């Protein structure tokens, strides 16, 4: 009912009023989109932080238990990666312009646009801050897996799982490459399908606001 009434108001309005009406509608829709993105960013940061906090002690315990020196190095590197990730995300959040309601709406939009550009840059460089730093420890860990009986370890489960043949190690690495490529393209898709359209919406509203002034 409300939507139909708004359509009637728009039809019966003058050209100037229609432009203002359309601009107000764009601003409301844009503000809603930005709020959804901000909530998604906060949720993502919380999930990544929780994952890192849980993983660090688990990987530390694995590094303590595992007898294979090369694999132990890989696990320790993965732990360092989780710790570095916490500081990297913290630094990324600090660089974002905070919401300042004292500023004009145009200035707020400009800050939001800069924040989204920072997210685009982060997603665009996922290969360097996430994929490679995770693939290297994983590769070292897999390659380092050996025969536990050489270290005096032997039980039913270990004897079934280890040692792993070279071909299975290569297969595990190839599978990891496929997964990481999928993650890489998923990040690129988010840039193309979500970030760029939002930036275009911000530019559209900013352009109309400039004409209004």
C-alpha cells in the first residue's frame, strides 16, 4: 500500500520534485546497502579472529606432539601466520575512516567510498596475504610427513594413515591448489559483483548531490 502511494506521489510531482524524490530514494537505498556491508565486514572480522584464537593453541599442541621435524616447522609457520593475521586485520581496521555523523552526507559518502576501496585492495591482494602464506606451511607440513615407526610411534590409527606415499602427497597439494584457486576467484567475484556496483552507487549519489548544490 505504501509503495503504491509513493508511486502516485511521484507521478503527481513536478520534474524538480521528482529529481529530489529519486535522490532521496537513492540515498536511503545506498545507506541500507552500506550498513549491510558494514555488518558483513564486522561479522567477517569476528569470525576470522575467533578462528585464529582457536587455531593457535591447537596448532601449538600439534607442533608439540608431531615427531616429524619438517612437518613441525610447517605447523609452527601456520601458527605464526594466524598471529600475523590478527595484527594484519587490526591494522586494516585502523586504516578505515570511522563513521562521523558531524560530517556532511557527501563527506560521509567519500569516507565510505575510501573504505570500500581499501576492502577492494585487500580482496584484490588475497594471493599475497592469505593464499601463499597458508599454502607454504601446508606444503611443508605435507612434505614432511614420514614414517612414525622411525620415531618409536606405532598404533592402529597411525599405521593406517602413515606413512603417505609421494604420489598421495602430490595429490594433496594439487587438491589444495584447486581449493585456493577457488578462493582466489571467489574474492575476485566479490569485487566484481558487490564492491564495484556499490562504488558506482556511491558515485551516482555523490554526483546528484553535487548538482543539487
